[in-house]
C-alpha cells in the first residue's frame, strides 16, 4: 500500500539554476541537537547557524554542478554600463568585483549593490566544455580591451565633442575654447575611464565573435574528447584527477538527492534536474541560444552565426536572471476594421 501511495504522488521538476536564491537552499533544514564540532547544538547557537550556512554553500555548489558551464548569464550596471559574466543566475560579490578593472577613483565599488546590476542577456550551450571555453574567452576579451584599448576608442573625435558639449551657451563657449585644436588627442583620464567601462555594446560583439571562433574550434576537434600524445606521468595524473572528479560528483549527487527527500511530501515529489524546454531542441548539433532582455541589443553585433537562435527573457523585478519568456500566441488587439465615427 505504501508503494502505491508513493506512485500516485504528483511529481514536480525544479530547475537547479533557479532555486539557488531560495532561503531553503541558502539555509537548508538541519535537525536540532545535531552534532556540530563534537557536541549537540541548539538551533539558536552560533555554531548551529554557522553550520547551517556552510551546508547551504555546499548545497548551492552541488546544484550548480548539475548545469555548470552550459549557461552564461550576463549583467550590466545601469549607471556605468559595466558588464560582468556569471555561470549562475544570481550574482556573487567576489565574482563581480574580480571582473571589474580599476580605471581610477570610484571606478570599482566597495561592495556589490544588486539594485545597480540588471540582467542583460543569457547564452545557453549543449556542451559544458564549449560553454566554459566561451566564458573564458568573453572575460579575456573584456579584460584585454580595458587594459589595452584601441587608440581610436580613447581619442577625441567630433562625435565625442558633440555629445559632451554643454547646452548652456556660456559653458559651451568655454568648452569649445578648451578643446579647440585637440581632435585626435587622447581623452582626459576621467573620460577614458567612462569610455572603457562602457562594455554594453562591445560585449554583444564579443559574444558573436566567440561563437564564430568556437565553430572553427569544433570543426578542428575541440571538445571531442580526443587528446594528443601523453606521457606516462600525464596519464597517471589524468586518472587521479578523473577519480577525484567522480568522487566529488557522487558526493554532490548524494547531497542533491537528500535535499529532494527533504523537500518532498506524501503528496508532492520534487525532482531537481535540468529542465527540458523548447531550448533543448535548439541546442542540438552545437546550437546556441541567446535570450535578451531587449532583443534589439542583438544589433550591436555585425553578424550572427546560423547556429544561433534568439529569444526574450521574461520580465523580472529583482537582480536574478529570469527564464525564457513564454509565447502563448499573438494577441489580437482588434479583429474588425476600424471605421470612422460619423457625426
């Protein structure tokens, strides 16, 4: 009878990329009087709270491992247009601050203000190796452009002067006198910092270039599992590394399975696994899907590969990257002809 009742339970699938910010994940349930540091602890004790927080960190890492490398989530700063890349839907302070380059005073914030960072777009791959390679290239291109910007990017042009010229006639006159004969000169330090921090357009161009580069790499055998000649020592180290990875994967899978049991009830059985939606069919044969907050931003790139499919992100009121916008059909605003009202 027990097996029959369990089989009748409603099963619900949870996306591991979307539950990382849940409070039950950040602080998973731990029984009272659990042995912590060799002693049973109460729920109100500092040792119990610290242990619960550490368990939450381990659980989030286990959940992220299920889809690690298959998704790249891109955020931009609404004030400076700085762009950061993340392998999780939520932003982590250390990951964000590590990607920001120092361009002068107040160009790197002291902490992560989540109200200043909003979702920009997300990139989805079928193979985690391809996704991790793209993530590496995107961060490398961004860093290289900011540390060694092209000369034409930081020089004074007529367009730059027109955008910067004040509207007040007196101030505009002083501005023209200051920059008279300086076309082609390097911008001032503050202006250079503002230009180099603005990575919103160049980030889209980088994604287009990275996808084109990876198409050639895949044709040449990248991520096919084949390697060149390896020495005996290298083969031994590879075996040891794979054994450690398998042991770590088994530990993380067990942690996720225990969390599934904790969430489940006699009526509902929760399963945490990668969601199979419309994106899965698009990603076959090394396809790439990009979901945009504003699909018009895709025009920042000159060309897109034929393997790329574009979509829209759902609207979100917080800093967490939403999922794909559901399209239920075209809404009919008017199904009859408009007729002029007669007097």
